[in-house]
């Protein structure tokens, strides 16, 4: 049975924890709104880029001069996984669920005898993957100094990825991130970026004249399209992270509240018990006289 | 035929402009061109340069690098990797971009070097059009 003082101390410490989680929740809510706005703003560019690239890809598909980024290297041996996670923890299962998806993917590929290479973006994913897939990690991108992800960050990642592709270091690249659905639902997603997937129903847009040639435009646009996809993923991830943190901190705050209630009841009971005990002692002492 | 067309200038981070215009001058990879309402549907890549959009209220000038333009009869969309208003294209920004292009040019070899050298020259030219001089070459 803890003493009254112990109980009082615990109540106070849980109360200050609640203050912290409450504050984190509110900060996350504010950041989430900004992150969502950023994702919103990036959408028109990404959509148009996708539409044009798909149209072009459909008309170039199958021709011998199609760029490697579209047609692939013709092999399927080495896979590059770009795993994007957060730089910080305390956001529920956000990091773990992305890592879990990447891990499953890596295991499937390994069982098929493929080579797996991993680039991690964000500290948390690296820490988790280092344990069992440490020898597959080839690079790490640190975004801890970055306060708001900009296109520049996406471009740097893309340049690194493309350099490796040009050097023939991998055949297929997939990015892993959490798509933002709502504050309580973030969907871990795997998305192939190289070779560029062409939807089955994409139709060649014969509508347009092209200058210079279709191939030359595609050559120029595909790297940008990769960068755009990575940028979109980074933004989605940022929004998801804040969303996950917000709901994690919300339930932490609620838990702390419940705990304080329980401890307060216990505190009051033992205080009452102590008073009753003292009374009994006094009364029985008086009776004995 | 309408005498204006919708002009959208989009960068990856946000939409920079969305206004009706009467003509837009675009720095295409193979040369400058001016798109007016009723233009043939057309897609071209961009070189670094100055975009001039003519509206009822006068000319708007933007500096763009990298990207492409999608032209149709009643709208023109410019997707530029980097773009800013000509007024914001100041000497420090210009120097910064030149320096970046110079590093890229000097780090590449062969055909990539030529492409980057052209990129460098294009930025230089864009600056010249707006009355900026490279402070160091």
C-alpha cells in the first residue's frame, strides 16, 4: 500500500505528463493543417505532370527508343526500396507501420532470390531497419534539420536515386510512405517509381504536337516526374506523421486523465482510512479510561 | 474565337498564377514562341528563360527554369520546376542560380557537360534580358 505522499507525487507527475501530451497534440494539430495545405498546393503540378507523362508514355511504349526510366533495364534482379519515415517518434504506429510494409516487401523479394537495397529517409525508419536488414542499407537521407520539406529536398533524393540508376545499381525502385487519409487513418503505401508504371488504360494522346520529339520530352520529363512523386510522398508523409501524432497524443492525454481520476480516488480512500483509524484509536482510548 | 486564354503557372510547391491572358511568350527548348488563343495543341519542354504573359492590365514577367508547357486552344499551362516573378529575380538570386549551374557544368563530362553548359548560358541570358549582370564569372 503506497503512502499518501507517494500517491500525491504520482498524481502530480501524471498531471504534468498530461500537460505535455496535451501541448504536443495542439502543436501537431497546427502543423497538420500546414502540412495538409502544402500537400494541397502541390496537387495541381503532380496531376498535370502525371497526365502528360502517361499520355507520352502510352505513345512511346514499345518503341525501341523509349528511355530506360520508362522501359526499365529489362531485368528485375535488384530492387531499391526508398523507405520514408519520420525524424521523430511519439506518433503512434506511424513509423512502425511503414517499416513493417517495407520489411514484408523485402522478405518477399528475398524469397524470390532478388537483391534488395534500401535507402532510408528519416531517422526512425533507419533505426528500426538497421536491426535485421542492416546489411541492405545503402544510404540515408537526414531531414532532421529541415523544418518544412520543400521541393529541393525531393530533388536531392531524386538525384541520388537517379545517379544509382544510371550507374546500374538497381532495376526497380519503390517508395514507401504513409498516404494521408484522415487524422485517424494513414495508409502505408508502396509505390513503384522506376520503371515508371504506365496504367493499362492510358491512351496515346495524339492531340498534341511535340517539340522537340516525344522521346526527347519524355527524357526530360521522367526524372522530373520521379522527383514530383517523391515530393508528393514526402508531403503526404509529413501530413500523416502529424495526424498520427495528433491522435496518439489525444489518447495519451485521455489515458492520463483516467489515471489521475483513479489515483485521486485511491488517494481519497486511503486518506479517509487513515482518519477513520485515528478516530478509532482515540475513541477506544477514551473508552478504556 | 475568344480573345483571351487561361494561363496557369504551376510550380511543384504552389500555383503561381492563374489569369486570363491575350498572349504568352514561352522560352521553349528549340526557341522562343508566343502562344495566342486558338493555338494548335502543343507540348514543349522549357529552357531557363523569361516568360512574358500579356494581360489586360499589362505584362507579367516570370523567370522559369526547367519544366514544360502544355498549350491548347483555350488554355496554357506552364509546369516549371522553379519559377518566380521577374521583380523577385534579384541579383543575389541570379548569382545563386548561376553558381549552381556553374558547379553542375563543371562537375559533368561529355554530352552532359554540353547540356549543362547550355543551361548555364540560358540562365545568363535570362538575367541579361532583365538587366542583370553576373557579378563574377
